[in-house]
C-alpha cells in the first residue's frame, strides 16, 4: 500500500512509519516538526509541512496515489488544552478538517485516526468499551471527539471511511532500540520515572494518594507502542479491503497504579530514586482501563508486549542509549 503518515516524526508516528516500511509499504511522512524530529523518520519519504497548508497538501496528494492516510499530528497535553483551548481546537480539529478536505479533493478514501481514551471523560464503568458514554472533560478530549463525529459526516457526504483508534497509555519503545519517546516537555509517567532512575531528574512525583484505588494512586492501562502500531496496520489493511468504518479502544485491559509502575521501573532498572507524594493533577480520572475485546475479535489483534516489565524494559533501553550516552 501507499500510505501517508501525518505526524510521522513524532513518538507514535515514527514507530508506525518503521512498521509500515518494514512490512513493505510505501510511506510518505508529512510533519511540521513542531514536536517531532526529522531524525526519527528513518524510513520512506519525508515532507516538511503543515496540514493547515492546503498547497502542501495538494502537492503531497498529487505526488502519490495514496491508499490511505494515518493521522498522528496532534497536540496531546491535557493540562495545556485547558489553558489554551484554541491551540487544540485549531490544530486537532480545524486543521484535521483541512486534511480531510484534501483527501476528498484527491479521492483518498481511507483514514486511520489517532484518537484517545480522553473522549470518554470520567469513566462510568471500567473496563471501558466502545459504547461507554463519551463526555470529555477537557478540550484535548473534546477536540478528538469532534473529529470522530466529523468523520461520520464526511463518510455520508464523501464516502470517506475511517477507523478511530482510542489509545489508553502508549508506552515503551522500538524493540531494536532505534526509536523511542522524546517529548519536550515530558509529562508522561513512564519516561519521567525513567529519568529519575537514570539520574536525569531528582525524583518522581506521585500526583495524588487519595484516589479510590488499591494504593490511592491513579490506575492506567499501559500499551506497548509496537502493539499500538500493529493495531493500526491491521485496521488500515481491513479498511482498504472494504471492512467499513470502525471505532476501537486499544489497551491491554490491565490497570497499574502509579506506585506499581514505579516499582516495576525500580525492578527493571535496578535503580533507587526519590518518590515525592504531591497533590492530584487536575483532570486525572482515578482509573482508565480499556476493554479491547472488539479490536481483538474484529481486527485479529493480539498485544504481544502486554507485560508491563517488558514495556518498561524497552523504554529503559531507550532512556539509557539515547539520553545517557
Ligand atoms: N503521573 C504522576 N506523576 C508524574 C506524571 C504522571 O503521578 O510525574 C500520573 C498521572 O497523574 C496519571 C498517570 O501518572 O495518573 C499517567 O499519567 P500520564 O501523563 O503518563 O498519562 P495520562 O493518563 O494523563 O495521559 C494519557 C496520554 C495522554 C493523553 C491522555 C488522555 O499519555 O497523551 O492519556 O487520553 F492525553
């Protein structure tokens, strides 16, 4: 297949580009490098550009008859979205419409959308399946839900078919150690704990110890980046073969508390470091765990790296090799 990966220089996008290329597909990355890295795009073609720019989109779509588009180019910080909602609605929603309009102009019919557990808001039950009510509690989650809804209208009007994949907590790194997580600033739990383990930061903060969970810290469902990417590849392959539009939740179905994740990092890294208990972070639900039965049965997707120690091992290898040499 010929695939356009928008945001292919970012954490998830760069792993996706690698997987698609290794599977023999022709990949073009379009990325404005606002948060991604040119050197993370190790396979396929690269075009620097922004999806807000219709001329660039026309050039890219004219150059290759794409079978499908995968879209990873979003802002992802929940807290920032609360204080600067315009940034999120403009890029994550409005610019995505620009991309969809370009697909319509160039008759590209298949779209894989990087969605999020944040579309569900405060869970009414866990594990969260696809029919769980969607009531996002921050502009980030709302911006993603708005795209999911817009896609329904684009399908009716233009026949554009889509799979929306709602990620829980993406983590880990490339098995070969070639790629990994490089957010600036880093806000995600596992890379921050690894920074404490490697000595790049003094301590790790636990945001809240009074949640209704076994040890009082928040529980999340961590999914290996490679498993996440394999679900995308399966989804696109089925979509192109005519399976029709779908929405899937992607996680391992296992919840780990912040304290448990810290313990796993200590075991894997054999390092000790300081833990500081602080106040809750605004907007954090107590527990987010996915029910991914639908993705497993319909896509034939089976997470391979569903052991948290393995997820952490791969991320630790990246932390040491990339940041601590
Ligand atoms: N946490 C800490 N200390 C830290 C950082 C995080 O205790 O220093 C806690 C958070 O409060 C949360 C858990 O660790 O309970 C996981 O936090 P992350 O920031 O790693 O992940 P989130 O669950 O908040 O966010 C994930 C994705 C986001 C996405 C969000 C909603 O990582 O990109 O889900 O889908 F926006």
